[in-house]
């Protein structure tokens, strides 16, 4: 991993420094900031002069600016992003603003500098001194942005020479005289904890011809559907999405999520805590931590973490995000596939001018083949697919498109070699043919149409999509 300090618009030269190690990762609790500290390689002379930390007193309305690399972000107003950033993302930007507050414990500051997803890690510079007064890590659209203060950063830097285990957790104190306690680890959920989940909504995009029911599993495969307590259809309902599991593969037949770009929230990524879903009648019908220990497999989200993070309230959106951390929602994926999965297809579609009301329905699954290699008792899928459905802004009709991505180049003898992932747009009918799933009338709304008329189309970016 490298950091390019010269990644600016139209600049062709580079000044890259290699990341040697991660020195510190903040504890994953709500009261703590989302931050890490890394050590960079100085030997190649690529590092610029450091920015001095300014831990002096911060005042309301101090002039500040953030300098970072904002990325295109569907959680914000697409028109406003185009107006401000002119569709140029992922390059160095400076955004001025004001300091709007400091948390009582002095650990966090708030500011109103313009930021997007990707701005995390931006330095917050006090313009009066040119020094760093904070490290930006999160924001809420039209509300506030948050940064770790320079004073808190200095404390963390002073602790780095000690074992990580010695870094104290933030203590929570009760009434006067009550013993202080550290927050407990999250407990595994029980069936009753998930009783309120409404799951996938087939009328999310509209009623009548705009309704999109769950795919039908063919009779030949119904015997492989994992039984769910209290349900005859095998549907596991979560907040904003649903899953049906294939028992013999311990991976989902498919996931189905409603993505509402109007009510998405952006939550910082913390330390992942994955759980098995207690509603499956046989716990062996899903994977667990044992599959992912000491190898190159990631717990690959089928429903992306932030795709389910929508709702009328922040609490509802947070529930949706947390629900994506069940083992039913993951499939073993090579780390490089997981880190660049699908080239952010959902983001491309949400931001496309043809997408009505910023709403998208997405089905995701693995391609199960008899030749899939078995690892620790689990057949590892080599290809994954998505079917993306929108209402076309210009026609008022559904538009359904399908995509596949492969990790076959990495499979080797499960001792991985590195190649390049390719994502392809394919006809919906091809997904139906190879999975056996029935997507109803969706293939008739596919701009690629029939299989024989349209070979796979390589996707390198949003301009390659046919919607």
C-alpha cells in the first residue's frame, strides 16, 4: 500500500511513500473516533515535510480548511456534488470552513468544511497558524463534520511505544460513587432481537408493473433451501434486505436489498463483529470465523455495509448497517476482490441520471459449480453476480441489468497468485440460465436483451454501463 502526496487534478508526476505498518487502530466504540496511525517509508525521500500539530485552545468560528481526497458519494445530493466538484473526484482538494464546536472531553472537534466520502483522513488546518488542529474522520450531510483534535492525536502518538493492549479504553462512569466500567463486547443476537425486521420490500420501486418480487428458487433446488425458524419460505428478514440460504454450500442463494439514496446515512467503519444468525434451524448451514482464520479470504459482504444503512432515523439506518454483519450475508472472497468488489456498481447506478428518485433494488449471489474447490469443508465460489433494478427516469419503466465478477484467477490451489479482476455486464437471462433462479419478467426489461445477441461487456467505469 502506498500514499501519493502529489495526486492532484491534471498532475502526471507522483510522490509515493510506502506504508510499512499500522501502528495504532482506535477502539471500535461510539465514543471513540474512527482513526488509525501508520508508519511510512522515509528511505526513498518521498515524504514531504510534516505538518506541525497545533494543540492550542480551539475557538468557535476559527477559520480552518481540510485537505484530502474527496470521492464521489451517493449519500449526498448529486446535483450539489456536480456543482461543487465538477465531477472530478479522488484528487487532492482544499475545502475552507469554520470550526463549529469541540466535544467536552477535547477529543473531537466539529467543522463545516465541505467533505465527501473519501475525505476521511484529511488534515484539518488552522488557517491562522498553518498548523494541523485535527484529523477529519466522519460527517453527516447538511449537519456537521467530525475530526480528532491535535491534542488527542498527540496523546495517541505518545502511546505508540507501548503494547497496543495497554492503550486504555474510554471509561463510562455512572452516578457518583458507582464503579467505572468498560463497555462490554457485543453479545450474539437472539431470535427475539430480530423479530421486528421487515426485510426486502418488493414494492420499493413501485406497485403494479414496477413491483419486483424475490427470485424464485427452482423445484430441483428447493430441497437445498436452509430452513428458518417460524417460516416456511426460508426467508431471513433484516432491515432493508432479505436473504435465502443454500444449506449445502453455507452461502446465500441470493440477497435482495432496497437502496434508498435519499435516506442513506454514512457511518464510519469500526472493528467488524460478525455473528451467526440464530434463526437458521441448523447453525451448520452458515459459515463462521473458522473459515476465515489465517488465510487470504475476506468476509465478503453480499449486501454492502452502507447499502442497507438507510431509514427515516439514524437509529434505523444503523440497524440496517449492523444487520449486514451476519455470516449469512458474507461469502469467502479473496481480499483483493472484496476490497474492490464490483467497481462500486451500486454507486454508479445511484448517480446515473436515468435512475428515478435515487432508488435501486439489488440482488446478489454466488455462482455455484460442481468444480468449485473445497476449503475447510466449504466449496469456494469462483464467480459472483448482481442483478440491479431501477425505474428509468425517462421511460417510467423498470430497467434491469446484470453483472458478474470472477475470482478464478486467484484460486490456484487456494494458494493465491495475483491477477486483475474484471467486471462484466451480461444479460439477466444469463444469470437465470446459470443459477436456475427465476427473476420473473426482469429479463424483458434488460437493455442487453437476449444472451446470443450480446456477449459480455467489460465494465471499467460508469460510462460503460448500459441502463
